[in-house]
DNA sequence: AATCCACAGGAAGATTAGGATA
DNA sequence: TATCCTAATCTTCCTGTGGATT
């Protein structure tokens, strides 16, 4: 980024790292510092932050960028009611006139990739400064790079910054720093810190997870009115976070997936063998009962595989030679809570 | 060695939702 | 607002799979 201080647009940067490693925070912090320094040196700089999770479509992304760019002589901007192509033209107009350096950050870039659009943006050369806008792409999907066409890949990914997961020791440092500012001295024993770190290390070194664990186990200890907290609180916190995750995932599942999951639970609870056949049979009964379309078995297989991937159900294949092969569901994560959440869906309440 | 169960999962076409465009 | 377009969803059809049984 030091090119900025010589008045030149820096190269595009591609930042990759698993969730909870601080990609966004790091980017924000560095850019803040740069902004301050640029102000000191009287360098014009425009930083635009686009969170692609909130702003997904090409239209709204362009609108956002156009909104943030300074207009020539502070003339009133025309942002609302424009078509995408109008936005593109207007963007060119603004870039052409802007004399400083433009940096556009795409956070969670994988949520809204439109290679065409990004290509268009990085090729806009400003007439007044001769510079191209710089793009910083943040993502946790390493394969995103391969989804770009070759020419874009080479320009956009010319600088890749890969953020590695924290190991247990680094996590311990992070937690200790938190402990110091959050808790009274000697409230948090070493075991607790180490256990939080160990759990978070399992979650691909997620620092956010480590801090959440610390916070939730603190809350649990507090609710028990104890003055110190112990290992068990951390274990409870871990279970609670896991439960929250499952409930959140189940809540946002499409109705069809919910129905499949419900069928799984019913078959799992019944004395029947939880084979694919029985699950599909159960599923079709439920579908008729709540009057939604019954999908084919092929599709249900895929939905089951998705549930498996989300770690809501666990399944293994059992090979029985002559008697075929069975898919057996071995575990359903927090069954009771999941069931309750499922009944919450209005489609499913009728069969309660 | 051949058979066959009971399912997994790939390929390709059909359908559909909702975003872009005029 | 009407129409066009694209990407996601779903279907149909099909091939593959491990090992007890024949």
C-alpha cells in the first residue's frame, strides 16, 4: 500500500482466510492508518467499503460506489432511479474527474461475484489522474480465485494475502488480552483460557469463537452467581454455542429441507430402520399431510447430503452385501431442540 | 465368478424465481 | 410495468458400488 504515498494506485489485493481470523478488522485498521497518514501528507484518497453480504446485486454495488465517490465541485449527485448501465456511465464520469486514489474494498466477495463488473471497474482509467481504482477483495473461499476468468485473475490476484489460522498458543494470547480488559483479576483460571483456546483451535483457529466462548462461559458462571468460573462453564458454553448454531441453521432452512429433516427425526425415533427408503416414505406422507409438493427421491438424497454437510445429521453407509446397502442416520444434533424449531415453521405446525 | 440389493451420485434437460433492461 | 435473461432448483435417466449369497 505504500505506493499511495507516492501518489500511485497500489496493486489490487486479494485477502483470503477462514472466518474469525480478522480479515475485515485487519483491512479496516490498515486503511484507517493509511487514511490518517494520507491526510497528513495531503494526498487525496477515497476508500469505499462494500459488504457483499448486505449488498449483493451488481446494481446496488454500483449504486453504493457511486454514492461514495466525490462529485466534481460538490455538484449534487444523481443516484436514485438509474439503471445499471447508467450507473456504469456515471461511475466512469466520477472516476474520470477524481484526482485522488480510489480504493474499493469488497468484503465477503464470494457472496456477490460478478467478474464482469469487477473487470469493468478495474479498467476505468481516470482521465484527470491516470490512475485505475484499486480493489481489495476479502473472502473465505479460496476457490473464488479460480472462478475468475484468467485475465482478471492475474490482475486481481497479483497480491494475495493468505491469513493462516491461529494456533492454540496464539489463541491463548488473544484470550488473555480479552480477559485482562473484561474480567476482574484472578477470576479466570488458566484451565479456562486453555480450554477456550483448544475448542477454538478445533474450529479452524477461529478467534471470534474463542472470544464468544469466553463471554458465554462468563455469562454462565455469572448466572450461577459464582465468583470464579471453571472448566465446566466452558464446556456448557461450547454446548450452548453449538446448539445456537444448529437452531439458527434449522430456522433458515428451506421448507423442503425442514420436511426432510422432520422425516429423519420421526424415523429415527420410531422402531423402524432408518433407511433411505423409510425416510423417503415418511417424507412423502408428511408432504401430503401439509400439502406441499413431494420431491423425487433423487432430490431428497441431495437435501440429506446437505443436512449432513451442515452437521445437523450424521450418517454412515452400511454395506450388507446381498441385502444391499443402507444409509443409517447415527445422530441428530440436539434432536429435541431441532424438533421444536421445526414445529415453529408454520408449514409444519399442522402435524404437530 | 456371477448376481443382486438398496442406495449414491453424475449428466443433461426442464422449470422457475427474481434481477436486469427497456 | 412488461419482457427478457440468468442462475438456482428440480426431474429424468442412468451408471456405479461392496460384499453376502448363489
